[in-house]
């Protein structure tokens, strides 16, 4: 009897794992060893890494490592509590002030991770009578944040500002307590950009609240690399330190009043241990380096353009990518997997992205560039893509 009920209790786990195995969708963790900023060892094989979000090659930068160690020596390895209890060490506000100045906003607030920020900030802002208009290709963390807000959410066609305007016009007089527009600035799967100026104008026209996730643009675009949102009047910018900043964590860039509101209402800040000193040390160093990296940013985008046009010449499609994130559209899931394995056999790590992360029939290989990739590395990738057609 006991055994039978146990069997029942866990059967959903077997069902789900079996379903994933059958559909070749079982996700598995692989151990990797970073060798330097762009090479990685997997199962004894050295591979050129084109999957990482370390766009500026800062994750292994000596200054970030040194500052992390310096902070550990001074403050210890953990912050010991939430910032509202006894974890608010002086360095958080130091980094927040530095970031606010760079991003040309009144205030900044450091949070634990981009995921945690998105799932706690949106529910803090919205009440049950709010309406959220969310871009169709928003990252999962934004989707979860919208769900947790427990209000009406309407998805607008990706980057389609006339659709967004139509929804704003239809809904602005319907008695919602407030209307939010939620979008990314650089989209993580397609590598295209949202039009910040047009979004700000729409938000103003309909008195709606604009939230922009600048995760993939921070460090890479905008004045001094401070993101596509930099210099635009955006109500709330969310960004991460785990991508081009080479560390971990997230930030909000906003007004002083909104910062105070979040300190009081954002569960993702209130009910969690503050980020450890080592992480803030690395962020502090990254914020010293990033403004000085205009030449690297220029060469990153020139390399991306070179790779895209070489792929187009060979007949590959890269969707609407115009950034360091380049999806190579394959369509069928099986072909994306086969191509990704072929690339690995040739020493190149580029992951296949397939359902449920992207819609069925939209499977792709998603490549991201770092400033550490040279033209020689990129030519190596082009050569392997070229050979794939004959190999098949
Ligand atoms: C657009 C976007 N927002 C948020 C996140 C989550 O950020 P983090 O990795 O800091 O949790 C990601 C990806 O990881 C992302 O692509």
C-alpha cells in the first residue's frame, strides 16, 4: 500500500523525463573548465567558445579578480544577511552611485540576479488591476515576473510598435489602475534591438510605465557602454552584471523615489541575503573598465557584421540580428542538434536553441561574440559552416 502510493506520488517525474527523452528535449548539465576568456575544455577537448555572454571578455580579467580578492579580505566571503537587516555594507551604495552616474539616472539599486530582479520587480510594481503589455520575445524571467504580478497581461507582436500603440489606445480608457510596457532592449534569442526613443514616446503619449531589460546591451551599447537605455527617459531599467560585466547580479536604474519604493516593496531585495563582497568587488572593477572600452565595442560590432555577411553569402539566415548575438536559423530541431554536434566535433561550441525556448520550427544555432574573438577565430567558424553543407 505504502509502496503503491509512493509510486503514484513520483510518477509525474518519470512521465516528464520520459517525454523529454522521447522528444530529444532532455536538458543535461555538462562540466566545463574555462581555459581563458574564449577557450573552454569539455571532456578533455579544447573548444572555441561562442556561447558565452561575456561579451567584453571581463570574466577572467585580472582587475576583476584582484578587486574581488581585495573585497573578500576586507569584508569576508558573505554579506551575512539581507541588506535591510545587517548586510548593507558600504560598498553597495558606492557601486550604485557609480552606476547611476554612468547611466545618467538619479539612482541605482543592486539586486541578486537578473532572473530574481525580473520576477520580483514586476510584481512589486503591478497590482491586480494593472495591465502589462509585454513583447512576444521577452526573456523567461520577464514572462514569469508578469505571471507573478497576477494581473492582465497582453503580449504584443515582437518589436511591433503599431501593435503596441493599438493595444495602448484600446486599453487606456478601460479603468486599469496602471499600464506597463515591458520589453528587452537587445533581445536575447534574436539579437535585435527595440527602438528606445519610440517606446519612450509611446509610454508618454499613453501615460504608461516603461520597463526595459537592458541585460544584453549593458557594457556593449550606449554612451560609455552603459546600455541602449542610456540617455533615454525610461521609468525603470533592469540590467545584469552577469553578462558583459563579467560578474554576477543585477541592477535597477531609476528615480530616487522608485529606488525607495523598491527597497520597501521588492521581495527579491527584502527577503534575500545581499550579494557577497567578492561579486561587488568584480562589479566595481568592471564599472571602472567598461567606460574606456569604446574601441573594443566598435571591433565587436564590426566582427559581428563581418560574420553575418559571410553567413548570408553562404545562404544562411540570421533573422533580424544587428548585435553581437547572432541566431543562425535552421528550422527543424533535429537539424539544429546535428549542426551543433558537427560544430563541436570541429572544436566550436555553439548551442542549439530549440522548443520550448523558441517556437516549434524556429530552432536555431545561437552564437554570441566576445571582444576576445579575433578575425581568425571567426574565419574558423565560417569555414566549419561552409563545410557543413558538403558534410550533410
Ligand atoms: C534579457 C534577460 N534578462 C534577464 C536574464 C537573467 O539574468 P541573470 O543571468 O542575471 O539571472 C537573462 C539571461 O540570463 C536575459 O537574457
